[in-house]
């Protein structure tokens, strides 16, 4: 019987059927953060239960950590409490902790792949919705809630429904200046923020096969913004090349056996998918959101749409337009910004920052005097690589503030927040009301290069002119 990767991995991890289309699934890798774990650990203590498999659990403080350069300087009592509690909980349960006090920290969805923890064929769970990122390696990766974090800590299993699988095929070569972030936003724009409900998304096609692992991570990271429970890419030689030599990757004969097994779990060529969507890369353009949902977007040169075309979504479109201060038929280009944010688990990897550096070298100017521009690496390792390449000097010369690793302005759970009605050009994943820390702050999602262009111009602009001689790509 021919099967998809999702079928192979899911079926291979079923412990037992619980009810109709509900299964207890074994979890290979459990990633823990400081926000969704405190109550879970507390319940284990109350019930006198130990962590079932501490060797499969890895923890990192990312949401609440300060990115100001001193991890010992906490921004408020809640942040301090969460981070200190994560340290004590992991120590008490013999769980590996990427301790910020030792400079090991980063966003868990950046750090775990860097360490080689994320591997093909795994079932991965984490108390964060963007766990879908890890599907880039050919794993099934779910974001879970605090009660499920407790369950995985206690049993190394999870109760889930089996999803349908939609294959999203992207064929062709992306136009110059179009990045993986634009592909993700284009797919969400085309299928809707709820289009993936009940589905796992399998990303395939010549465009995806030519993506780097970091580009694939950007794409899978955003799958959840399209309503999918998870997204994945079939493992291939690109996957193996990325993983080889990573700290937690197999070595020697174990590597050879693992690599053979990883490649074998790819979807069979004659597998049957529940749905299929075919898209053409040549049609894609740099995307910018105009509303308060990731599917409310347009190519940068296209005006804001008419709510009348939104059908039953017309009311939510009108409300989003009112909140964002945009008008139907008016260009999104030229919208003034106050803050530019480059970072997050979507676009805080080294290749993202290298793409920004390439853009800056291809154009003149500094950050506009009215704009605060922040570059926040996704991990301490990324920051160290930036410094080793001398990119920190380039960023600072051009007026960007290079900060320490963390979620930063993406989630508004630390000191990095919008103030009042500030407008932010952001490379993060969500433009919800209040997402970046201010209930009246307004967020426009776009690629890191587009954010950099907006920072220099002081307004949303088209970065493509600066890429006429640059054929590089990043997430």
C-alpha cells in the first residue's frame, strides 16, 4: 500500500486507538519553554509523577527572555519567575536546559534544528503553536497546550486525531526578490487562514525541493497560520546535508542507517492525498499584510482590496481595515512605519540576516530617523555567526540595533513591545491585534528584506529594485 509521509510517521507512532479517529501517539522529542510549562510541572509534583523520559525533553527560555544583552536583567517579575522556574523544574527532573545564563539560549524552533535534535520521521511536540517549523525535516510537529505538555511529560505520549493531508505543490523559479516568507504568505492568501483546518500540509514541487532547510523552516513555520495542524517537507539530500555533524545527530554507522531510514519515509510517488493544490512560483510577488490576519495580504504593488469581494468575511475585513487605518483601493506601499522588526522563529536564522546584509550592501542610506529598527537573532549561535562575519558592524553603521537572541517583539511577552498606535514592519508570523504588546499597535508582515527596505525608507516600499544584481535567496 502506498502512503504519504504523514501516514508512515503517524501509523508508526500509534500506541493505541482511543476512540473513533483518536489515537495515543508516542512522542520522540518534547520541547519545553518557560511560558507553557510551569503549570504542567506543578501538576506532576502535585500528583507525585516524574518526567517519563527526561532524555527526550529539551528546554529553552525564549518568550520572556530579555534581548537587551544581559540575561540576568529581567524586565518584570513575571518574566523573572517564568525563567527561574524553568531552570529549577528542568534541574529537578534531569531535563536538558539550554541555559541563558550559560549563553546557550535562543528561540526553541531555531535552536533545536541547529543542535540536530529535529530529525526526519519524528513526532515532535512543544507548547507553542509554531512547532510546525520542525516539519521542514520530514517530521510531524504539533503545537500543544499546557495540559498536553503535562501529559507528554508524564507519559511521553499525546492524544490526537489523525488529519487529512493536502499536498501543496509549488513549481518553477521564484522571481528575483521573492523569498520563502512570500511563498508562505501567498499560500495563506490563496487558501485562507482557516483553509487548512483538519489538514496536514505537505509542501512539494520543484520550488520547494530547491529551498534550503532554513527556507523550508520558514514555510512550515507559517503552515499553522493557514489553519493546518502541521506542515512538512519530505526529507532529501538537502535534509541530510544540514543534519550531518550536528551535536545531536547520529554519527558513524548509526548515521548511515539513520540516513537510509529517513529517506525511506518520504511520501510514495503514487501516494494518495486528500487534496492537492498546484501553484506557480512565477506568479508570486513580495507580499505584505494589510489587516489583522495573515491571510489579509496583497502583493506590495497591489492596492488594498474591496471588502465586497470577501463574501462572508466582509465584516471582518472592514473591521481590520478600520483598525489598521487602511482604505480599499489605496496602495499599501507608502504606509509609514515607526518600528522595523527582523527576527522571530519565522525569520531569525542566519540566512535571513545574510539576505538583509546583501540588501544593505546593494543600496544606500540609513534607517530613517523616525524608525526604530531591531534585528534579533533567533539564537545565540546565529548572533555569534553574525558577529564572526562582521555583519554586526554593517547593521549598526546603517542604524539597525542588533540585539541578543529571543522571541522579542514577535510575541510582546518581554520588554520589546510596540507603544500605543505604533506601526511595525515585521518579519514575524502574526499580525493579530495586540500581538506585539500594544492593543493599538499595528503590524504589517513581510520578508526580512522588505522590512529592511521599509526601515530605510521610513515606509513600506518595494525592495526588488535593489536586487537587480543579486540572485541570492533566503527565508
